[in-house]
């Protein structure tokens, strides 16, 4: 080789090195090394979150919004129940492909279980790619499936009740159950102080005050005063569920760290169904007592503050440098005049998506994604191909310019194992 050619070769090599280093700098290095924390908050709604952010009451979410990309996440249409939507989030597929249509099978009346699902989840795909995964509390995850890591199913939170056996397969591996059993928090373990942060029972009207009300309000008021304890009781249950999964998540992150950790939290949805009307007296088409408005008027906002605390604790436990995705299955609008209160009638059409970490754009709000897009987007984040039989797409707007060009993979026909249904 002549000296001139050698020099050109050297320049080319140095340039390549600089280029590779520069790309690694702005693209987040090897996507395969990424650690991902995903927190699913059922029913999280921007219309509730935005005013709380403005008041500085959700500082942990604020940090993720500032450092990541955020948008609305459109739910399935027509409206579906939460297990259906969360399964779409986990598979990138519409309900007719993933097989989970409800909580209960409409014909057999049996609860729908993970083995009814006919599509693979993103944690299954990532696990097969060598990522270790932890999945905690996800809807329709019981019985626990074998994963490349740990699975704590949604049924884990229900404590042993007298005369009723706990179902088997609450966790994978099964031995994990003995280790985490002591972490379960049941409603009777919560102190009054732990519940008092969400409600103001002392603000209830006294019976004498109630007797001053006009006749049409008196009955509603007296009933609310009588029911006060019974109205608070479910809050204990919702809170115990979230506290249990938070505690299990922090334990597993500390004792058995994995590349991917997925935590589902149900409390916000339950609290909204129960207490939304109290904060919207006069707007919801049902009579709300002064007592409920006073005692529970702040409960939804206060529970969102708690959800933010849980998020902060999970992010801190998982450690710096991780990618964090927060999403919800639908928004929340509350009961509406003329519509039957409760259930999916109260859900809103658009939930939330926030994604922060290398590869995602930083500090920008972008257009709307769809619940079907979550799995393809996570696969793209890892530089893995999206399957043509998925109904969602990579949410390209979320990524830094050039990221997908550098790490994107060609689509594949399917991740499904053709023998799965006949197994
Ligand atoms: Zn709901």
C-alpha cells in the first residue's frame, strides 16, 4: 500500500470512528442494552393530570414529560373493557386477534384467563430476544405464564380468604410466591391515617345541619351520612391493591433486577368510578350530597397525587438511565347525564402516553398515538421488527430524528408460533 493510500485509509477509519461515536451519543447506544420500565395506570386522563401538573402536584410525571415525549393515547373504538384494551396494548393487536373480549367469557361465563389469549405479548417477544423481564399485576395475566424472568399475576393481590383457596400459578416461577407472599397488603392492614390522606370524613354534614336542607336534598344527605363508612371501605381495597403491587415491584427491582419491568396499577380507575361524581356535583346528572362533595370532593385529585408518588418510587428504584413509558388504556369522563353511570360509560376515548429515555424525543408534546401502537413502538425502540399481523404501527413521531433509520428493522410476517393454538 502506498503512503498516500494508507493516509486515506487512516482518515476514513478515524472518520468512521467519530461518526459511530457521534451516532451512539445522540442515538442512545445499542438499543439492545436498553433498560425499560413501563407503568400502566388504568384510566389516567390528561384533563385531570394537566391542572395537577400546573399546581406542581405531579412532580414525577412532570419530570418525565419534560425529558420525554407525551401525547394522547386513543383507546379502542367502540369502547371496550379494560382487560381487552390492556391486552391490545401488550400485543399490538385488535381484540378479535388476541382473543380477550371481556372479564368474563360471554358464553361460558368463566373468567377469561391468560391461556385464552391467542397473541404473543411484547414481553414474551423481548424475552425470546434475550431480555429478562418482570411483569407485575397486568390484567388477564393469571395463570402465570413462563417468561424469561418473573411474573406476578393480577390475582396475587387477593389475600387468602377464609374457606377459599388461593388459585395456583399466581406467580412465575412458582417458588416466587413464598418470597413475595409477606409483601401483600390487604385492606384491613391499612391504618385510618393511610386512608385519611384521600378523604375528609370530618367535613361531613351533621344530622342537624342536614335537617336544615330542603326536603328533596334531605334524603340524599341523610343517606350519605349513614353510608360514610361504607363509601370509604372500597377505597381501602383499591389502595391495598396498588400498595401491594408497588411493594412487590420495588422488592423485585431490588432483589431480582431485570432488563424490562412492567407494572400495572388499577387504583386510579377504581377511585375515579367511585369518587368522580363527588368532585363534579351538579354536572353528572345524579344527585350528590353535600357530605359526599365535601368528604370525597378531592379524592380523585389526591389519588392522582399518590399515583405520581408511586411512579416516582418506581423510577427511583429502577435507577438512572432507564427508558420509562407511562400509559393508560383509556381516559375518564365520569358519569354523564342520561347515561347509565358506571363501567365503560364513564371512560374517556383518549388516555395518556409518556415516553422518556434515549431514542425518544425530549420535552415535546406530539400528536396522538393508538393503544395498538404501544407494542410496535416498544419493538422499534429495541431495534426489533414489527410483525405484519399486528394492527398497530410504530409511533414514529415519538422518536428522535434518525433513530428508526439507524435501528429500525424490516417487518416480519408474524411473531406467532403457528402451533400455539394446538398446544
Ligand atoms: Zn374503569
